[in-house]
């Protein structure tokens, strides 16, 4: 019974988040190059309640995800299960990264944020990217 509950919760999570999410870091970079976009990478963990809150509120809003997909390839990884480069911090989740097509970190921030506050961070990332060019 517990196993069935676990799988139902996983399915609810996967289908609750909007958008097209890359399946791996390598795939995200590949798509970013092909689409001339940057990568938005979200690192979470299974036991993080703030991660679930961010996923179930901010990332469940269609307008938020649509806005993200305009400029970014989306990638969601679990710090304990998924394979991604060691250069990304794994402590403190949810952790957000904006990464260039070449894998360079443009900006990172931490925590749960509602859509309005989340996009103020994303705007800061865009400004930093302009200065990196």
C-alpha cells in the first residue's frame, strides 16, 4: 500500500508541473544550443518541503512556465538521484541556476519564491548575461 501511495505521489508531481522539461543536463545544453536559449535548472530533493511548495505553486502556473520557456530550456534535477556536474552546489534547495549554452553559470539563487519574486531574480540573471557578452 505504501509503495502504491509513493508511485501515485510521484505521478501527481510529474503531471502537476507545467512545461517541457529536459531529461538530463546534457540534453538541456543540446536543446539550448539548438534553440539559441539559456538553461534554467532547478535542483530539488525528495524531502524538501520548500521544493514541493515551489513546484506546486509557482511552477504550476501556466503563465510562469510559458514565460520561462520563451527564453530557457527547462531542467529539473534531484540532487540525490540525478547525474549532473559537480560544479553545481547541492546543499540548500530549491536551488535555481541560469546556465549558458556552453554550461557556464550565469546566475544562481536559492529558495521558494512566488512568481513575481521569482521573475525579479530571473531579470537579474538576464542583466548579468548581457554584461558577460
